[in-house]
C-alpha cells in the first residue's frame, strides 16, 4: 500500500470516470514546505498565516511577511499559493492581542479573524500589502476568513483597493489580476454563499468552523467532541448550498477544512460535486489515491441519499456502503 501511494504522488487527480479534481495542500508552518516539495507539483489551497504572529510581542511588518510569502512561492516553483489573511483571536490568540482589551467572554463568537482585521486596519493593511506584493513573484491568491455579512466583504474589498492604490503610487509591483476569495465557515455565509460568490473569484469551505457553528459545538472542548459530526444533514446541506452558490456565480468552490483531508468523506464529497480539495500535506497521497479509485458522477445518487437520511447510524451505514471497495 505504501509503495502504491508513493507511486501515485505524481499521477493526476482524476476520478475513474474522468472528473478532473484539483488537489492542493494546507500549510501551517514554514517547516511544512520541504515536505510539499517532495510530494511533487501541488499548489497550496490554504496557507495559514497565524504562525507569523504568534509567540512574539510585536506583529511582523510588511517586509517580514513579504519575505515569508516569497519563501513559500519559491518552494512551490510556480504553483499557486492561496494566502489566508490572519485568523487571530478566538482559539488562535497572539501576545500583542492578548495584552490590550478584555478577553472575549466567548472567543469563538467574538473578535476573531476578519472581524479583528477590520477593527485593526493598522495590523491588517500591512498584510494586504505584503500579499499583493508577493503576487509580483508568483501566482498568489488572497483568501479572507470568517466572513459573515456582505458588508464585511465590501469593507475588505475597499481596503484592498486602497492598498493597491498605495502600492501603485509608491511604484511597488503587484499582479492586478490576483484572485480574491473567501472562506465559507459561518452558517450565515453558507446560506448566502451566492451573494459572496458574485463579488469574488473563489470560495473555500472551512468545515472545522462551519461544523462548530452549525452544531453549536466548541471545536476545542473535548467534553462535546462526540457530538462533532461532519455528516450531520445540516452540515451537508450547508456544504451543498455553498457548492450551488459558487456554481451559479460561475466561480470554483474548494474545501480546506479537515473534512477534505479525511478519506472517509472523499467519495461523499465527490458525489456532492466537490472538485477542489485542500488537505494537510501528509494526506495528499492518500486522498489522491481515493480520488483515482472513485466514480464521481455515479456517486451523486448515493450522496443525495445520505444527505436525506436523518439517523446517525443509518448515515454511517450508507457511508460504509459508499466506501465499500476501498482498501
Ligand atoms: C476551517 O475552519 O475549516 C479552516 C480550515 O480554518 P481553521 O481550521 O484555520 O480555522
Ligand atoms: Mg476556520
């Protein structure tokens, strides 16, 4: 099995019945990059930038960030780098942030990710400029986390436009066609995905948070872990709505949450129409293997049946059926 997976590394991610699937990697630390290089040509669908901010007293400035993004681009050798603007606050606090202001009584529902970014433009603007400038050195996309309301997206788009104007004035190069996208990880955003999609170049479903917020289960609280269920019909419906919203707007929808990197769900997601997976580096080979041993189009009926099934154990059985011939 190991040998088969190793050999599969450079094979395209195409299903048995010919559906082309984009398989990308999630990067959390600089140290993930060498492993990615060994795994062959793979873009990055989620580059988490929090590591640049945590365990230090002052945030990284524009130049330091630009250097980090250029390092990642060099490691990717021409493949796309999707940089997510920082998702700080919530479960990912950083020192400078912890010091000023009261700790949110419920961090997951508090000043987190893009909410914090819009509240602290002096922290956000340098990151936007660094991402824009990185796009002069390779294919870069910018991705916004935790959007809930369209007005937040509009504020972000305005801010990006202002930073573009600033860079132009100072003669700093950037790619004017850089793609801008959003994570869909709040139920409100999934329910209104099409209106987000109409203003953006791509969406990416963050199932870790989407499940947390849909099922009202704190992802960091072990006492409710057993209720955390990616197969809950409400979660699956929200994934479906997001895929449909993106399709109606004519833009691609990826998934970068843990669910995308779990082989138990690969076939179900293919059956639901997902064609872009972004997964932890150490899952790439296995997910590619399952994609290559699945029939995406014939899986759609089984996916429909599973979404329509209310009982948890009945859904588990249907999933076993879908995965039956997987080694
Ligand atoms: C997610 O929420 O699914 C996601 C990919 O983002 P993070 O895990 O960094 O919150
Ligand atoms: Mg998230």
